[in-house]
C-alpha cells in the first residue's frame, strides 16, 4: 500500500509540475469535450414508509448544471438522495439514469457500479492518511474499470489543493476538508455528483471559502450536480434548477428564477435571481446591464476584472417601487419594470409584488397599504428601486 501511494504521489506531482510548466493554471472549458456522457435525466418511482412519514415519488428529473432538492428538514431530501446513490435499497423502487437501470424489480446496481461521486455534510476523510492519500483513495481502483477523464493534476489545480497535499486532516479547516472530499469525488470519474448538505457543518467563513469551488466545478467540468439543502441562500448561489419538496412529495420543479416565485418559499425569505452582463468597473462599483437597463453594485474585493456575467441575488424586502423615477434619492438603481401579479406574503399586512424586468422575474415585498396607496395593478409599469449595497 505504501509503495502504491508513493508511486501515485510521484505521478501526481510530476503531472502537476508538467502542467504548471505549460502555463496551465485552471481546468479549462475545452476539457469538457473529453468528459464522459453526463447524466441528463433521472427517472424515479419510489415509495418509502417510515412510521408516520411516507416518501412517494413518480417523477423525471432533468439534470443540467446544479439541481437543488430543497425543502424543510424531514421532507425526504436525504432519503431520496441515498436511494439514488444506492446506499439504501427499497422494495419496488425503480430508478433509471439516462438509459441505464439502477434499480428495477430484482435488478439492483450497487453504489460502486453507479457512475456517481458523493460529498456529504461531513468530509469523512480518513484521519490516518494525508490529504493527498485521501484525495487518491479509490482512484486507482476506479481507473481500472473506467476511462480516466479527470486526472489528479487537473483536480488539484481546479480546487487549488497544492499546498494542502502533505497535511493531515486535523490540520485542515472545514472548508479545506470539503475541498479534498470534493476532489476525491471528482477523481471517481462520475457522470453525476451527489452533494448532501455539503455546507451545513461549516461556519460562515468556511462556507464562503468552499462556495466558489463548487461553482467552479459546476462551470468547468460539465458534470451535473444534485444538491440537497434546506438553506435557500446556498441554493440561490449555486443552483440552476430547483426541485421543491414538501412532506415526502415533489410539489414543483423548474428553473431557479421561476421557482423562487413559489409561495412556499416566501417563508424562507422571498428573493429573486437576476442575470446581468458586466460593463466594467468605475470607482469600485461594477457597472452591469440587463438588456438596455443599467445597474451597479460594489465590486467584490477579489474581483479580477475578467468576469463578464453575474447572477445577482436580491431580497424582496430590498426592492421599493415608485410610479416615476426619483431624482432626489440616494438609491442608485432605478429600473423600469412591469407588474405581472401579486402573491400573499407570510405577514398578513404585506404582499409580494411580482415584476418583470427585461423578461426576468423580480419580487418586491410591500405593505398592502403601500400597494393600495400607489394603486398598483397588473400590467402597470413602475420603477423598482434597489440599493447598490443590497445586491450580492
């Protein structure tokens, strides 16, 4: 075993050195062409009864980018993920990935044969192995049975793991341990990544550390992810699609911007997601455009100036409405929008105003009294006021 690890370590370091000498710093999108066929859909037929709780599903999930399974604790998210992974076997279940049957009747494909990588709430690193040894754990066995599409040197560079490789797990922060666990999952050559609350055990600093790496993996590898979370903030930062679960059922699924309009999510803090294009930076403020409309927000301190597209999370409570532009106002962003509807808010004195901004949905949380005073109606054009410091 020691000889194997030593040989693998030499190979990894040699490959990494060679890659760096060629000026290759990050896993580039061109590598996507050599990736194995990614999971595109999951067909699920599943009934699980545990006491008074029943998980009952008959759905097809389309997998593109990051798909979040979202809902309150106990709604069945992790139970579903474990069934997909093959960690739990349930009688009568039918699970198919693309055209491959994972479970049906007497047929059951064990977890090690499914082309999946898994990252759990706790990193589960082996304490007696170094970070490098944990990273490579299972890699040699996997590559005997599948084509290698992700090499260790690529994953090390992608997740910026070089300085962590000689360390023991107890020497790593929570975010660093999760990066090693994510790298280990990638080296299993998966066609689907399953992430079960990967940020739940981390403090805020560690959460902020790992989030960009999850975004980078989703963007650069082309491997779809199925993410379990009950934190809406994490979902909005990572997901492309959202599957909303409640009491053991899937009650809706679709693109994240549209799913954020679901009334069930208002109790978690109503918010919107906007996609904008960069127009440069001035006075430490990002200048962004949505269609022909302009907005700005404080530039990230780590911004390198190379990012051209942004996704903006906007809390509904940070959006005010006016019937005309306000010239004498400190609010930088005043965007022309149209009213598309009204939804109930968690508080009986409030209402969620549904808006459309150049084809993108936006929500504003107002008191019913303010909505009535302004005479707001569906189809009306108004101005959404958003403080620059409220955007992130």
